[in-house]
C-alpha cells in the first residue's frame, strides 16, 4: 500500500478526490525538494482547469495538518514538500542552496538548547542547515 492510500484510509477522513490524489502524486514524484506553493498551484490549475486557488491552498493546508506534507517559508514565498519521514515527523533538514535537494537530519538539537535554558519552557523551534551537497561541491570544483 503506498503512503497516500494509507493516508486516505486511516487518517482524517479526507475524501479521496482526483485533485487530492494528483496533488500528492505530484509532491511524491519530486519528494526530495521543496516546491513553491505558487508553482504547485499553477500545475494543479493546468491539470484541473476551473479548480480554484482557494481549493488548492486548502488541500495543501489539510495535507500539512495531517502530516502528509511539510511546509516552509522562503522569504514570503510558502514552499511545500512531501513528508520525508512518517516515522519521525519531527526532524530537521539540510537544504542544498544550489540544487535544492533536501536531506533529512535525524538528530534534533533541542536537548542542547534546553540545557542552556534551565527553567524555561520551550514551545517550538526551527532548525535548518544550508550549504552545498556533495554533488554540487564536486560540480563546482570540476
Ligand atoms: Zn522533512
Ligand atoms: Zn546540491
Ligand atoms: Zn527539533
């Protein structure tokens, strides 16, 4: 069973629509990258002429709430990607600034920060690492 089938069966009782399936499939086909939400919107409107921006944005939000996709802001542009790790929904990323490839980081540094803030309640955090992936470094020196 692929993850999207499992999602529709068990979680959230979101109705399976052609549009929701197409959206997930699109994200799944490019799952190691973030995509500008505006480009996803464009793709969906090409596939489904007449589908409204509102519906597309709502579908993305529903998927995010269900943990199917991850979202991030790049300046004021929202970006979205397929969930990289259903077993560890909480994780961080290394993002290659050249090719955009996203690599999952398994360790969360929160414990280190908590040690430095004795008595504080930490309610959230964002950690993202940027740089060049090995392939892009090779290409740069070739
Ligand atoms: Zn991820
Ligand atoms: Zn790269
Ligand atoms: Zn963390």
